[in-house]
């Protein structure tokens, strides 16, 4: 049975959720940067240096959210739904990165 805690109670749990929010904001900013430079060209991500930097920052934030979410779940016994969601999305990003590295 899931706990009734939706929001995290510990400081690392709040960091994990904050990093996931940063991921979404950075991805939106990256998409806006790409579309402002070359409209309707979705293959132009690495042609634009600023979009690449923002996208890599989003990737780093997602991996950080996974690590912090996993830490706070295992070490601090955080049982909120938001931290589980954050850790699972960060884990999917980590899996995607590993699959791209070893294909």
C-alpha cells in the first residue's frame, strides 16, 4: 500500500523533485532555443551551442534526480510518491543513456 505522503518530507527528497522540475524547464528552454534559430528543423540540436549546453544540463539534472531520489529512498526512508516518480523517471533517463552508449 502506498503512503499518503505525496510531497517529500526530507531535504534530499525535495532536491530530487526540484531537479526533476529543472529537467522539464531546461528541456522546454532547449526546444525554444532550437525553434527560434531554425523553425521546424528538429535535427538542429547540435548545430546550436546554447541548445546543446541546455540539453546536456537537463541530462545531468535528470541523472542527479535519479541518484538523489535513490539515495533518499534507501538511506532516509523517504516514501513519498513524488520521490518514487522522480527516481523512476531519472532511472529511465539513465537507462536510455546506457543504451545509447552500448548499442
